[in-house]
């Protein structure tokens, strides 16, 4: 607030505050090889999510089909391969390949674009089906390099699959379907089973299996992965070698809708993890509160998690303190304890806005970074003594030529209040706009013009 002329105290004319900026929309490209229940329910979930901007393609005919008509007579639009995977690719946050075989569309050269985009920050999901994983010809391609699972000439089978959380899956944000409101592992056990599986050779290097079927063995002899994730440089990838998650969505009336809620929560978690939502960051910087006073002790907790979201003890953390408009105020090297947390204390900071940036590493491997912000405010006597002061109010009233009265004194009934000025209107005049000669002339001219136009056009 601009200071007024002669204003004695201007320190309370402004106040800093922390504003949390969230992502407006997650832009998703969904490409499905054929219509299915799994495709339908996923597309419905994405369309109904107000935080998602969806571009969806599902293939109803391939270039090998013979429709018996020319291209310009068909209502189906051609699949815009070149536009999607060159000029428009970087406009998406997440790309989903769902039971999609790229080979009929001459896409080999575009798979490299997708791989490079994932390494630069794109999220990529491959969902199972007959035309997915090895069945879609992805073995040995650029997509194979970023998938969390290793491909082989594995088969797609329609068989009962029992999802089971791994140790990493019990802690990972993608598979947390209860968000602390109940037993997550029990919920997974009670959800409907899946009925299809793309058999793979297990998880790849640096990847993590979150959900497996312990009864089925992959090519590496380990339990077959059903949900696997991986960090790919700046981007992330997810593999879902089954196309029957729709069974959760289909059981909307079972157990009070628990399976349907689990379906929506799973995909919501997956999208936020793929776009690196700060809530799912492996390195988090958490000040004890958002506002502190000058000379108040400021404690900041830094938590560090590994790829499997397990606490990382003895991780090296470098914490940098920056003040807005000033620059770096300090750099501290910390080490996490057994719980994967480190604490840093600041004292004697001047009033202003501050940011703590933390970068963690362990064993020579970067574990990521995170930031936290807080405000240091000058001490305010005005706020320290916010209780009413009758003596001060009486002095102010006397200077202004008034009186100070207490609410319980009963003196309010004796106050003489001036009635407001009242203006009464007791005259009214109505003017009919059409009740004049000019209105009659205008009406005749319009009718004559209409008659002339109709006669010239041959209607009379």
C-alpha cells in the first residue's frame, strides 16, 4: 500500500507471503491400437479429470485394410504420425501407448524422437495387449531402451493374474491407493484380479518392480512384473504388461465402490509421478512453518528417498540458503540419519523471503533435489498488542472532537444520530417512443423497401 502523506508507520503497508504454484494442465497423448474396455475406461478417466488436457487416438483401421472406397470418401481421419511425433511431441507431458503396434504406420524413425523426449523430461507409459511390448515389435528399438522391463519374444496370454505389492511397491506413491487412510497392502489383495499378461524378461537395470504376480515367472526367473517404473535421465517411464485394469473400474458397485476409487487413484498417482509432481519428489525440503519472526529459530527438515522410496541413511546433502533480492546467504553440507532425514537450523536472519535448495547424493549417484520456502517477518508491536486499549481510543476520539464509549456502558441509547437525507420522487412522466410521426414514416419506409426487394427478386 503506498504510504500516505505524514504516515508515521509504513512497515505494515506491505506483507510477503508464500504462494504455491501448481501445474495448470497435464497434457496427455493416448494412442490405442484398438478399442477395448481398458482403453475406454482409461480415456474416460483422463477426460473427466479437470487437470488433464487429453489428445486421444484409437485405431479403427490400419493402412493394410481394404475399405473398398477412396480415401476422400472415408469419414475416419488418417493417423497424423509425422505431426504428433515431430513438431507436437514436446507439447505433451505424458505419452501413452496402449496395445499399439507402430509398424503398420512407418513409425520406426519416430521412436528415436520419443526416446530422446523421455530423456529430456517426457513421461512415457506402455500398456499391455496383443499388440504391445514384444508383440508390437518394440524389441531392439529405441523404445526398448527406455522401458522399465526387458523384452523378449514373450507371449500375450489371457490368464488370471494376481497383483501383489513388492517391498518397493508398499512405499511408492504410484501404488499408494489409500494415502494413509487404511491398509494399502490389504486393499491390493482385495481388488479384483487381472485376466491378461504380457510375459517379459523381468525388470531392466535401474528399474523397479512395484507389483508382481508371484505365481508366474518371467524370463529372468523372477516373479513377473505387472507394474514397473524407471527414471530415464530427466524423464520417467512406466510399464503395465496387462490390459485388464478395467476390471477395477467395472466393479464400481463392489465394496462400496472401493475398486473404482482405487482405479482412479492409481492413474492419478501415476500421472503425477510421471510429471515429477513436487509432492512425489524423492528429496523434500520441509520448513517447520511458512512464517517466522526475526530472531526466531528456524528449523528445516530435509528427507531423502531412494529409487524405491526407501529412506537413504548417510546420504550427502548440500543445502543452499538464498534470500530474495539479496542472493546466497549460506551453503551447508549435511548427512542424513537412519530415517533418511537431515535437519538444518537458521537463526538471526533478516526480514525477507528465503529459499532452501537441497541436492542429495549417495555412493556417487545423484538422488535428486528439492526446494522449500519460508518468510521472515519483522516483529510488529501492532500485532503483539492486538487487544483493545481504551485509553488510546479515548485520546484519539478527543483529538477528533468525538467521544469514546464502552459497549457495555449503556450510553449508546443516548446518542443523537443525524438522520440521512431522503429524496422522494413524486412525479413520473412516460414517453412512448413509437407514438410519433417519425416512427410511422420509418415503418412505411421499411415495408416499402421489403416490397421492392421481393418484387425485384421475383417473389411478387
